[in-house]
C-alpha cells in the first residue's frame, strides 16, 4: 500500500510542477506581448512626431532583455 501511495504522490507532484511551468510560460508570453506592444506604440508615436527615439530605444532594449531571458517563442504566436 505504501508503494502505491508513494507513486500517487510522485504523479501528483509531477502534475503540479507541469501546471506551474505552464502558468510561468503563459505569464512570460504575456509579458513579451506587452513589451512588443509597447515597442510598437513607441515607434508609432515617434513616427507621428509625438514620441522620441529614446523612448523607442528603451522599449526595444526591454524587449531584447526579455527575449534574452525567456526566448522569442511569443513572437511565433
């Protein structure tokens, strides 16, 4: 009986870890999408004359830092 409970506990822990990983992945994708959106808005504002190259560069740097840390999977949709 103890072996059965140990296996059930391991399976439950594995499922929990997979769930946590999926949540982390979704959060990182959302963060990447938000940074990409901010870059687009900064670029648009710059082109329209209401933004600055510095703000666009800051948005680009933030996006690149996110990609370096978490990959670019969010860019593929």
